[in-house]
C-alpha cells in the first residue's frame, strides 16, 4: 500500500516494516491470505498484522478495529447474544482491510485507543465512511446511558427506596445528585447536565467532524422525556 502513515504507537517505514516505539516489528511481508474474516472480510494488507512478543500475540490496532467491526456485523453468535447488533452490517467498501485503512488514515486523530462509532453520525446499522467517526471513549459512550431501576424508565434516574436522584458528570467524573420529588424532575436535571457537558466537548467534536456536535445534540434531544 502507498502513503501509509503513523497510527497510534505504530509507524510504517518506507520498506513496509511496521514498528512501535519500542522497536517491536509488526510486518515482515509480503504476505498473502486466502481465508475470509467472518466469512466476508478480505485481509488484503500485504504484510502480517500480528507478532509474538514476550510469549503473547500482539495484534496491530487498526486490524483489531477492522475485525471487531466485521464480528459485530456478521457473526451470528454475537448477534444472538447482543440483539442491538441484529441489523448491523458493513458497507462493501470496508469488507477489504485496505478499504477500511484508507478511511482510517484520513481521520484527523490517529489515536489507537479511540473507538469506531457508527451511532453518533449515522443510522446505527451500517458501518460506512458516511456513518462512522473515530472518537475517544467519553464521546463513544456519551448517549449509552441506561437505567437499571425497576421503578422508572427515565434515563439517568436512580431510585433507592424513597430517594430519587440522577447521575451527572463533573469534570469527567460521575456524581450522584439526590433530593428530587419525582423521576421526571431528576431526568430533566440529568438531561440538562448532559447538554452542558456536550457543550464543553464542542471544540474537540468540531475537530473530529464538523457535523458531530449538531448530530449529537439532535440525538440528545430525542431522549428527553416530557
């Protein structure tokens, strides 16, 4: 492949050898494969994507991201265990590893600890360039908040006995707020705190994608109960 650049803690030399900061070699090719990943994915990257290090197998993070996406999109056992992935699939362009890499290396942040997200920008069903962004964990889980209380279905609300509260974020850390008279008041307080938190992340979100902040604001509006 041409024009491959640094990704996370791994960089590729002009000769095609991938090394991390400790000099751990990832690629020694060319290497050809015939087995499909999850029955559909084609690993057409011309070099190996894993290596042995201290009796452990170390896998290149972009390859982990790609195979994880294919697993969620096409592994039937995973779909049976996780109904949220039942309709998940992957666009044709990303069925090849090289096609996915071309998109990945164009992203403004090449941080190997970030997450591939299809829910914030798209329809939550298809992994594709139009639907996906690469985001940190805080952004990836921003709307993934559920209540485990049998006494309420309001997002963000916690009920313990006769006490009603909600969990908000203060400087990136969760904090419980108690003393609400009913679940809807706690939910509204939680929702307003999420909007404030979203605004604190706007500079980062705009750098990731110019439409990401507005997309997240719209999605957040849909979960506010009246």
